[in-house]
DNA sequence: CAGCATCCATGTTGATACTG
DNA sequence: CAGTATCAACATGGATGCTG
């Protein structure tokens, strides 16, 4: 632990966040409303059933998301962000802001390249 | 782009940061001093030559890191953080803080479980 | 010193079909 | 509705040997 202290924390944090769909799942749940399985699917059109299940299980395992089952037919399951999960909000927000700027910057570069060609 | 705006930014941001070793590489370069290839290897003992090369190339590609070659024998190459790369600092810092708390929390839970057993 | 090339092991995600 | 199971594809990382 002593010889690679910084790395541990990064890895621990990133493990909770990475996974192709975790940030976007957390993002939606951080809006505050509990969401049902199929509601999440609709909000994240490209995700497969399988990956949504897997990632939700992992987030639940880490106590970032809570899962409430209503024992009824048809089944109803609601996912919501936990108090602990809310502590991720600053990270997600920072990532979101930076990502936005990053995309815009990349876009600008492409446009400049196009411009250079026609000059 | 319109139907999944949030996702794009997250993915864009995370792409720049993930990769098993990127955060730790950026972390070291963010200290300010330019570092040579083998200096980075020493600072990150577990990384392989291959991965250090690959990740540095990707970071360079995104203009987060700059690579300066001194044409001499033996070769000398220095890597340093770019101005743009410095904009990642808040993200890395936030991740680092959260990761630290996350690890401590997990540790606490384990201890409590041990405690429960002996009770 | 600072790499590149090759091959291989593993992990992650996707496609598809099926179920209480 | 909210999953599970299985198989296949692809991405990521590691080990090793070689080079200007």
C-alpha cells in the first residue's frame, strides 16, 4: 500500500465509475427519482438488458444504488441512488463539464482542419 | 447526438482518463516536472514498458501530454503535462479524494464484519 | 535509453433465446 | 415486467524478445 498509495485510490474510485454504462446510469438516478428497470432502458436506448442488469448489480454491491422489489404481478423493481451514491455527484458533475468542453474542443479542431484544407 | 447527450460527455471524459494506468501517469506529470520514460517506469513500478508506451501515446494524441525528443545518443525523451492536460487536475483531485474515502469506508466495513463474528 | 513487434491470457460487452 | 443463461466478438493488458 505504501509504495503505490496514489494508484490505489484512483483505481478504487474508477472501479466504481467505469464500466461502459455506469456513469450514465448514475447520472439518471442522481436526478432524484427512483426508476424502474425498463424506465432506465428507455433512458439509455443503446444499453442491452444484460449490461443494465450487470451494472446495476455492481452498483448495488457497492451500495451506490439501492434496489427495492415490490412483490406483485407483474413484478416491479425500483432503483434509486443511495445517500452514499450521492457523494459521487461532484465527480460525475466534474466529469460531465470536462467532457463537454473536451468534445467541443475536438469539434473545433476538426473544423479548423477543414478550414485549412480549403485555404 | 441529441438523444444521448449526457452519455457522450461522460464517455469522452472517461476515455481520456481510463486505461489502467492513465490516472497515475497523469498524476505524476501533474506534479509539474517533466519526466523521462524510465523515470516514469520507476515511479510506477508495476507498469510494463508496453503499457507505458501505449498510454503515453494516447495521452499525447489527445494533447494532454507533450513529448519532447532530444536528438542525442543515448536517446532522451521528456514527457510533460500540457496546459490542456492541467485542466484535468480537478477531476483527478476529486477522484483521488473520493477514492480515498471509498477505500477507508470499505476497510471500516470489513473491520465491523470481523467484529460481528467475535461477538 | 526508449522504444516496437508478436503472441497470448483475460476481461468486458454484445446477440440471442428463454423464464417466473 | 424484470430478469437469467449461453455463446461469440472484441478490447485490454501482460510476457518476451529484438532494435536504433
